[in-house]
């Protein structure tokens, strides 16, 4: 059956790019909750340059593969 759930909006996750303990679990939790609530989640690469230039790697999108 096709996914007919309407997307409420898009959430972009932007990090500074450095090592931060606990960041991956936090991003995972945000992604799971946002998807459950009907939002699409995207990750922006290369920090602030990623948001100003909207650099995204479609092939790296694995948000559908979380447990």
C-alpha cells in the first residue's frame, strides 16, 4: 500500500560538524519522532555552508533505514 500520509513540513538538522558525545542518538530520536508526527527530515552537510548553499546528498539519505 502506498504511503498516503500528508507531510506536515520539513525539518532540517544542522550540526557544526565536530565530535559531540550523544549527538547521533539525539539526531536519531528527532528523526524518529518527526517522521512519526508526519514531518520529513533532511540532514544538511558541511555546517552553515550546507544551509546557505543547500548542499544535500540524496544518495546519503538513509532516514528510512532507522530501527
